[in-house]
């Protein structure tokens, strides 16, 4: 019999080691070997009328929902989600902001408040008025294709691969005021989760090993 014998102990250790190896292998991330590529900022033309702002956008945005944003006097971004149809987006008087975003001194998102709750609003901030006032006072207005901070799938994908808080991917406010992803090539493990999980294709696969 093998009871309490060195042979039995060795077989148990061998079995546990094999099981641990199989579990570890099943949890390994598949790396496609390519870096992410990021979509260029959206160029838009704003046409102001008495009761409506009509925004002309590239036709590649057709059938997508994007943020229309304006900055207030405190440096907060007010934004409403709007669909693009036939190369245009319409913001009418009475369309309220869906989100209020705050930034830190490094232009990273410091926090945000969801203003829309089901069929009501915690605060009614008219986006038509916000766009007109921002334009009149030289503050930034624009289109943001990325739905961050409402959508955080790319950041969560990066966090699931890189332990700790030093992620390869972070979200920053650009010179045009739109929030967009930027990454550190030296930290990027090329796991592909950011571009696979991006629902609006702001992040896509670069098709190269150089990250260009």
C-alpha cells in the first residue's frame, strides 16, 4: 500500500502542481502583439440659430452617439449625448446636460456627476444655452467621440492586465477640450483589450509592432 509513503506524497504534490499549471494557463491573457491606435479629434462646424445649434460632423459618425460639450465658467465640462445623422447633430433649446465633469490641474478627470436619472434630472442645465454662452465667452465647445467617463471599458481592460495603479492607458483633456485616451508605449503589454472593448472605435488596432 501507498499509505503515508514517500511515493504517495510525491504523487499528490505532482497532481497539485499539474492542476495549478492548468488553472494558471487558463487565466493567461492572449496578447495579439499589436499596439493601439487612437482616432483623430473630431472636426465639427457649429451653426447657431434662435432655438437650435446644428453641428456638422464627418459622415463616419453617422449612427453613432457622441458627446456634445461646452465648458462653463468654473472649467467644468457640460455634455449631452446626441446621435449623429446625415452628417449632423442637433441640440435644441430644452436639451439638458447629461453629465458634469470636473478636472484636476493635470487635465485628468477628477470626478463627474450624472445629471440624468432615468426620466428626470438632478439639475437642469440647458445645453443650448451652455453652448451659446461658452462660444460668446471664448470657452471651448466641441464633439467628443469617446464616451468617457460614462464608458470606462478601455481603462478597466487595462486595469485587469496591469496590477497596481500605474496603467499604460489614461484619459486626459485635449487642447480642444475633448477627453481622449493616451497611453505610455513602454507600459503597454499589447493585450488588445482597449481596442477590442471600445464600443465607438476611438481605439483600434494599429496593425504594427511599433505603435505607429
